[in-house]
């Protein structure tokens, strides 16, 4: 199944000059959603048991949880500041249209666990880098970052020193 058929472009969102890649048509189509999760799960290394899959707020939660189920791993949500109820570690980062802060529960990753990070888009790399740093601070090992798509022209992969997989690449 061609996942690109279910990605729609929205001009000038969330601000002028940004071409937003909208995955809601993908999420609305059962066959496309399952295919996307299956394809992303197949990218996972076969020689390492993934202990936890991290989904980044908010679109990363949906398919991230599906990947965790397929891998027999736990799921960890990484959320924007102030959304998690327990003790957290925080990391601020820049993105292509501003700045934000992400948080993870301090007990979400046990030292030595192998972690897969999932998000919908790799853009400037700030979000994924912040999550990689949080996992490392908690003693986890980031095995790979998976994305539905990467926006190559923003050079986000240059900020990451872990393997990256994506279904779609926009140059």
C-alpha cells in the first residue's frame, strides 16, 4: 500500500510559509493505518529485543502504540510540558516554527532498556534529538528512530546519531 496517497498537504499551517504534512486521512483509513504500522514495525532490528517504544506527542502516540503491540514491547508517551502526572525529566528543543519542551516520566525507562522512538515526521530533528537525550539520561539505549516521513530538506537526520527509518522522504 502506498502510504503517500493518504498524506495531505496543508499550506500555511501552523503559520505562513509552512507546508504541513497531514496524516489524519491515513489515520481515518483502517487499511492504511494497519499497513503503516506493519511497515514501520518491519523496519525494527531483528537482532535486538525492543523493550519500550516511545511515541512523541501527539501523533506519535497512535502508531507508536501499535508498533509496541507488534513488537511485544511497552509503550511510553513523551508529552509536552505539564501534561504528565508523575515526576518527570524535561528537555527543551527548537523546531521549524518555534520552541517547545518535552517530558518523560522518570521511571518510564529502566537503565539498559532498548528503546525505539517513533514520531510522524522528522523535520529539523530537534524533537527526536530531545527524546534521544531524555532516554540516554534515564539510562536507556536508543536503538532506532522511526518516522512515517522525513523532510530531508530540513536536515533533521544530521542531528541524530542513531539509525533512522522512514516510509516516505520529501526532498
